[in-house]
C-alpha cells in the first residue's frame, strides 16, 4: 500500500496525472469528431462529507446543502469531460470558489470562450469573468413555473459528470488530508472513465477470425447484441438472422454480404466518418452464429475490447 501511495504522490507532484488525463480527453473528443480543444464549458459545484481525519481548516459547513465537509468545483466541456477541478471547504460560496477553476480554464484552455453555470454563480462572478478573464459566463436559470425535477439546458452534462464521479466508492466521501490530493483522486476517477470509454468502442478479435479494423468497433458492438439471442428453433433462428442482416443493411457504414443462412460477411463502407460514402474495405469478420457458445464468446470479446 505504501508503494501505491508513493506513486500516487509522485505522479501528482510531477504532473503525470494531469498530462495523462488531458491526453485521454483529447483522444475522446477527436474520436467523437470534435476538436481536441473545447470552445465552451460548464461549471458546477458539489458538497461532500469528509472523514474525521480531514483537518478542520480544510472543511466547512454548506448551509444550503446542509453538508459538513468540502466542496468540489469542476469545469467540463460540453461532453462532460473534466477541464479543471478545485476542492475547498464547503463553507465557500459558489461565486467565490468558482474563480480559481475559471482562471485555470482560461490559462490551460484559451479556446474556451463561453461557460454555462447555475444561479449559484450569478452576481459578481459574472462581471469578474468578463472583465478579468475576458470570457462569457452565462447563467442558466430555472423556469419560474417549474415544478419538480427538470433537465436544465446545457448544464445537464456537468451534472452527469458528478454522477460519474460519485459512482466511485472512494469519492463518496472525501478522506484526503490535503485538498490537492482530493483533486488528484477526481482526475484518477475521470482517467478510468475515459479509458473505459475509449476501449468500449475498440473491437476485439473473435476466435477463428482475422483482427477487426479499429474503425469497426461500433458495428461490432451492434452485432454482439444480435448474437446474444437464444434460438429455440431453426425457424426462430432464421427470422432473427434475417432481422439482423436487415438492420445492418440500413446502416450507412457497413455493407453485409450473406454467405449462407448462418454466416454473414461485413464490409465497412465509411471507416472514418459515419454516413460518408467511401471505398468499401473487405473485412474478414465472418462469425458462425449456429452455436450459442460462439455467440456468447463473440459478445464477451467485444465487451472486453
């Protein structure tokens, strides 16, 4: 355990964690067809309880949320990927604690011209962002007639990021004695999320077939869902197989070629841009669907990839 924490502190001090985190964010944005650097962002805060070992000087009481602990400020892009994080005592107001993450966003991501926030950031922080940082901070206000829960435009992405983070048991409560260590824990959680997101669309190599093209990930996952059916009769199998092929024929990025009643060969039409017609590239991804074991193995390989 001491060795793990040594690497944790060492990579925190020399900036390795931040560099790794930022590199993964750029890859995800490019894979989503966007520029590596964002042009807009979202800011929000979250109050969490702390452990008894957290020094009293770095924790406080959030009167609005009735939480004694620390407050996490994060700035994300419109995909919900982390741009900046700052951890302070929960007693800090949003309009005060939001200055530092906005400043870091301005320095590290100069392309971000506009940031959306909730009503807690209204007031002098809006003027400070405009006059000092030269950026626009727009407040997303609730409808006066709103009753109950309603998804807020633009801001829902940053709320989703908090749900991603709090799904990690280590982040359900802040146990770090130093706030900077808490920020690193948040980055490590986002690194795990980003790695899973990148590998989720990367294909596997099913047993008995040639390696699949890296651009085939999304289609492979769609195929995997069809292979998980439990066929109880040859007639049902035929109908399901025909429906699977018909679904592929409607895809703008793959062209199926039926070999027989149990096999289909897939050709990627647009390997880089979905919907853009290009030169067909034959791919050896013939998969026997006659055996439930093969279907389960194929689905497991795709999920693992």
